[in-house]
C-alpha cells in the first residue's frame, strides 16, 4: 500500500485539493453531533498551511437527494474554523466558474471549504468529466479520507487520474496501523467482532482467523454461528444462507472462534428482558445483547491480549437497556494495557459516546474501509494514488 505522503513531496506554495471525510453525524436539527473526523484531518491541514499552500477541502455529508440545507458544508467550515482558530472560507459549489473564482481569491495558507460533493450524482457514478472539473481547481490532490477509500467515487479515484496524488498524514497512519494487524501484531492478538451481519464481515473474518489468536463473536452475527452449531436462537436474526459458511469456519478453526455464551433476550425491545444461554433462547424471544458471562469471558481475553481489534457493537447499543455489554467492554478496553484498535463504525461511535476515545491507542476513522484493509483487500482510492503521476 505504498503511496507518497505529503511529508515526502514538494507541495510548497501549491493549490491543493484535499479530499477529506467530514461526514459527521447530525442531530434532528442538522447540527453536528461529533467532530472526530474533522479533528483527525487537522494535522494534514496544518502541515499544508506551513508549506504556504492554498487549501481546498472537499467532502461529502450525509446522503442528500437534492441540495438539502441540512447537508450543506458551511457548518463544517465553521466547526473547523473554531478548532484551528483560523478563518475557513466557504463556497456554495464544488465545480464551475464561480468556484474557480473563489479559489483564485485565496492567498497562501488560506482554506476554502467546497460544497458537498454528493450534491452531484456524478460523484458516486465516478463520472470522468466531473472528476476532471474538480481537478481543474488545483495543482495537486491529497487523499485524507481513509473512511471513503473503499469507494470508487469520482473524488476518490477519478481526480488522481488528472492530478498528482498524495496521501495525507492520517491516511498514512491508518494504512500502517491497520496493515500491521495482519503482518506484525504483538501477541496474543485478539479480534472482537460484533454488529448485525456475517456477510459484511466474511472477508475480514477469514483474514483475522489466519492472523489472530482468538476471534470473539457477539452482536447479531452471533446467532448465525450458534444456529450452525445446532443451537436454538428463537426469533433472533439469522442469515440462513451463511449457516454452512459459519459451520465450515467453526470446523476449520476449532478453539479459535469464541462465541458469546449468554445473551439478554426479550420478546421485543419494550418487553422484560431475561438472561439465557445463547444456544437456548426461547422461541418467543430474540437476543438483543450479550450477557454478563460473555462480558466476563471477553474481558479476560482483552486483558490478556497485547493487541486488540474491535469492530461492531455487542448488542443493540442504541437502545439503553441493550447497550450494557458494549459499554462495559468499551471501559475494559480503555483501561487495559493492550494496544487497542477500534475499526471505526458503530463501535467507534459507542466509544466516543462514553468519552473513552483518549484511552484507545488508535481509533480508525473508517468502518467499511478499515474492514476492507484488515481483510487484505484492495482499497481503490489508495490504488488510484499509487498510479497517479508524481508531483514536480
């Protein structure tokens, strides 16, 4: 995954298009709930300012259907400005004559936040003309959007075809830390996987079973494995088309896959919950969280490990009474001496909610991208950087 870092390139005095991922969660009124991804990009922005660059920031926000006010990027510019105590300009488009005019007004060290790139359907369609229009704004391109690197979008893979492509400081760190989990982890190496679906984690599960010493499984994906062993899972969600795969993995890696032994089950989210064996859930109930025995078992593995990778909550953590295990394991990880890596997504959100991020060694900004990298698969945007022309 070797690509050129901004730290090893001549970017001095250049106009640079920086693809960031400031896709932060919003509340019902469209206000920012978090600024973690904005903060993660600040070292790269600061570095480019020291090099007297004119900095154009390009991001997506949400999944706009039109140009909804809720998804405009002015709020992102305002928050970044607060964090770095520097004015951040904003423009109402990301291509075209008006945007180019705004770029030409910039002086050295100035920052301009472009409008939401997903206001254009050409972005997700990886339209070549759209990518070329974006590239005409700058002299060089910097990818500082690791969390979007698994997507073949115009601003991710198209623009580097027209501009010299460089990696931001955070992108380099993501590639190095997550790549080390497969190649050189300190042992014992424990992986903790949760979340809803087996199918979304098949590749990463296979890769981790080869490199990790233990793979702990909780969350809704647990029930497919329990059913593969012949257990009764009641009304818990099961991916029937993945039962054979789960069975094969259990047989191929005996003793390495550790399934949650107990769960918090209920008839529905509003009913009284009971703690039962994960393989003996009543037919009227579904599992909504892992139980205390599981938390104790998983905590012992965490504490005895030297490297830990966690992706996916252990239960339906958005509902308070089913968030207990996720919250407890978050605190155990935060207090442990293991080198802890959180693979983005909902598990990262859970850690942030508990304000424990400062106690985690590495919090990835990407969920899907982190899983793709840990699975040893290609990240299209990183490949695009490697293939781009060199900066002069």
